């Protein structure tokens, strides 16, 4: 299908907690799920990755304009990969990058890792696809008759 | 020559002293070489006319009043990339945290404040103010729906307060409150992996806005509530999805 994916290294899990080894674990899972040839890394990455701007309470701080300016670097990084989706394993990253994709009109998808794991296992139902775009919305739907 | 020469008073900087007190390994903030590695790789550089190096210099110069006038401390996400690239490992995010803490509580950003207060008012510590009763209802309602609609998962469980489970799993309030179907994929993965896990009626909220608010007591209360419940249930591992 040639759908390409990149991944956001969450600051909290990677740089601030477990370091590069868990970033490798994350890539092992992501590549196993989407196929190695469909994965593109951002630069810089792993412990050296840029924060997306969703952390530290920024999402709730009321400084919308500054939050998006902060996130421009992340948006440009993602666009440079040419990926159709950015995988976000953290809620704050997910909300922020989703907003960046719309605001800066990159229109790349932003998905939770659990969504792709279940999609690859063939157990992702029709109502669990909120963050999949048209390219994957109808792929391997588990129990399509249960669509709401 | 600049016409406006900054006068440095003799008083010690409160922020500098606080941060000095918690530096690891005999670190010293005066070791800042002003190389600019922090600022050149910081996404918050330029916001409100500041950057990490400038902010640190302000603290080193004792410009505490000026530091408290800017909102930059709320625009730094404390992501720690500045420490990662700093040759002297200077902890600027800790300085930011102390500056946030020095703001009068009521004047800190309303959104963060409100989310912290919601968490303190609910036994689940939900930043969206969801009660544990509602959480229980939503989880079980969604579970039953999926057990029926997808018979391969008729034995799938999403327990709350299951004694002796291996993992205590927290849950961001966003899913149960606004998009409950999004809870299901993780349940499925845990089910297929044969993992023994449980949510808790207390401390289930995965988010901790009191930490971001730099409200130390509130932050501690949330962590304590979750860990107490984890111990109470005899769970060996607290699994943080945040």
C-alpha cells in the first residue's frame, strides 16, 4: 500500500526516563507492525528528539499561538519525512501533533500505537478507527457489521 | 555602549539558590559556558523574546522580578533537551519548575489550574473531573458492547480493583469522557497477551496537571493516591500510559 509512517519519541519515556534503548524497542514494534520499508525516522530523533510542544501543560496553558509556534519545528520535521502518519505513543504528543497537522495543513494522520498494533493483528473494528485516514479506514475491518 | 546598563543589586537570587541546592554531582550553575547549545536546539527559543540561555543568565544575575514578569516559564515544556545537549548538564527545567512554583497559585494558567483542581476533587484523580462511578459505568458499558459485537473477545475483561493483578493500568480521562471506543484496542492487546491487569477505582487518572502547575502538594497527592491503590490491590507494577 506504500503508506509511510514516522514515530514521535515521547520526551517523557525516552529522554527523561529510559533513554535510547526504549527508543529502539519502540522502533522494533513499529517496524514489525508497518514493515521496515514503510518506516522513516525524523531527524534528530531518539534522546535527541525535539519536544512537540504538547508537554509540560502547554496544551492547557492558554498560550495557543506560542504553542503552535513551538510546534512548528516538529511539524517541519514530520513533513520532511514525507510520512503519511506520525505515530504518537503519548496522549499529549497525540493531541498536539494532531493540532499541528491541521493548523499547518500537513494533513498527515496522527495515530496511537495501539491502533496500528490491532490493525496489523486484524482485530481493529470499525468503531476504533477515529484516527485512521481514508487510506486505512477500510483496510482489514474486524466485524464490519458492528459499525455504528 | 548601551545607554541602559543593568544594575545588579547585592541580593542573592531566590531561583538560583533553590536550583543550586538540588544540583546533582556537585554541579554548579556558574559553570554555564554560555555556549548556546541549549538555545539553538530549543523549540521555545524566541517565544516571549526569551530562550534557555537568556533565562538562565537572568537567574544568575538575580533578575528574579523580571523572571516573574514573563510567561516564558509556561512556554517551556521542561522536555530536558537543553540538559541533554549541555556540556555542563545544567538543569534549566528545574529552574523553570521553581519559577512556576513561585507564581501565586491563583495567577497560574487557568487551564492547568482547573485540570489540577478537578483531579484533586475526584477520587480517581481525573483532570477532566470524571467520577469513578461514571468511569466504572463507561468501562463496563463499552466492554459488554464489544464482548457481544466481537465474539472472539467474549472473554475479554477490563477489571476495576481486581485484587492481585500483576499490572495497575492508568487511563487518560480523554478516552472514557470523549472517545470511549479508543480504550478498546489496548484492552484487546492485553487480552491476547494474557496479561493480568486492572484499573483502580482510586487514582485511575493517567494525567497529572498538578505536576505541570508546580503544585507540589497536589502532585504528591495524585501520585500517592495511585500508588496507595496499587499497593492496596497487591499489583506488582504500575503501568503508566502517559
